[in-house]
């Protein structure tokens, strides 16, 4: 079997989200070296140094194009490739007018539920290109049961054609940047700040966190709130809320930080809070757990599914519920240590090897029908 894969998401300089997912799968498949399976990885540019090395059963094929790669150039190229038995698209978009059977991974349907958070051109692609991929695919991989449920709600599809395969997780290797340097840079004290990590955008529900933190500070004035992440679409309400509550000197916006700095911020935080209204998977939960940081997160979308019993949960629309969880974590030392231990155990349930093998099982099932 010769499996074609769109490898473009992995062929980038900085890996986050879907690019991490794609690169980890490619690394696994490059190591397999099975006599019955070969992989052809299609790219629009030459492979970067981060990409796995080629060998007889794992090769790259560059199809040059700056625009409309999946819509015109790749599908035209595939018309003349009779040796490709099946095509795997790891990130929503798939080639048009393709003869080969398609498997696509859908990471979330946030564009269906929060369309205003996307630029018009990006929303157009998601609405049209993702919808096309979902309807054309022989099999769909959903990264959580929640995402599968969303797909079945939004599209008239057969339950048996959608397979849940959880993302893997591996802790990022760091170079031990000095904790004192990181905390000093942002004027923070160990265990005296609440941490959030993610894009600053409406569906992350950050104003609720800010309001709860404001109430929490009345009891614990020594605390700060650290909001790590780049500015997303419609982020103004977050800064407005900070100003309304006169928290400019208590809320820190580091922006995007290095892996070293992020790891240190997790390790020294009092807790991590993810108040999101919608997540397809919720990788920051696992990042926090792996760094020994207890997690409070909203009881919404896939978050309880991923966090399991290793998190405290709150109603994402209830400021006082979050405040209650923060205070409970502060006063109950046994709960605090239990969450840390449960989190470290929970992380081990998510493996990239397992993700890659289960994904391959779905891909192979196409040719076994």
C-alpha cells in the first residue's frame, strides 16, 4: 500500500497545534519501515530540516505552487499518480477532484460555532474547503468524542465512518532557562500567580477569568494573573476588562514565550486555568499537567473528556463558580497535591505512537473494504 499524505502543516519553522500533530505522525511513519506500506509525502516546498529523513519507504514529492495548492495543483498532479492507493489529509483541507479515497482529520468545528472569530478569507476556506473534505472523505478522524459529536450534528453522515483518535502528547524538551530570570522578567513570585495559556480571543472566555481573579484578589492581594499567548481576532474586550477593573498592574501579558519560559511559568504557577467555551482537544491541559501544575478548567466541549478526573471543573458562564474553585484549591492542600499527581498520571494516557498507529489503522481500513 502506498499512502499519500499532505505534509505541509509539518513543513514549517514553528510548530504549534496542527503542525505538531502532522510532524509527530510523519516522524512515526518514517521510523516504521514496513515492507507492506510506503509513504509519499506531498509538499509545496522542499522539506525543511525538521522533517524526517527519506528512505525507500518514506519519500517526499514536491509539487510547487504558491496558491490553491490543494484546490488545483496537487489534485492535477494526483490524476497521473496511479500508484497512490489512499490519501490522508491531516488538517481539514484535502485535494479537489481526487480519484484516490480520502481520509481527513478534523480537529474542531470552531468555525461553525464562533464564525466571528475568523477573518473572512479564513472563514471562507473553512466553510467551503473543510466542508468539502468532510463530505468527500471515506473515513473521518476526529480528535475527540466531542469533535465527532459536532461533526454528526453539523453534517448528515454515518456514525461508523467517523473514528475518534486522540492526539498524542510529549513534553517539550527545554534547556533549563533559569526560573529566577523568568519570574524576574515578569515580576512574579512562585505560586503567587494564576496562569492562562492560549490565543487571546473570545471563545477562550478570558473576561470571565479576569472577573473571577478580581474577586479572588480581594482575599489574596499578593496574586497576579498571567495571560500567555498571542493576540487573536477581537481581543480588545480582554484589555478593556482589565482596565475596567483597574487591574493593569496585576495582569501580565507576556505574549508568545519560548518553550523554556513557558515550562517555567507552568512549574511555578499556583494553578492553570482554561475557561474556554470550546476546544476540539485542549492540549494546554496536558502541558500544565506534565509540568506539575494543577488545572481548573471549564466544563465545556472536549475539556472534561481530555482532563478526566485530573482537573477541577466550573461552569464557564459563572464567575462565582470559578472563584469557588480557586478558593477551594487555595485552602485544600490535599486536593492540591492530589491534582498534581493525577495530572502527571493522566498525561501518560496520550501517546503519539498510539495516535499514529490508530490513525494508520483507519487509513488501512479503506483498502480492506
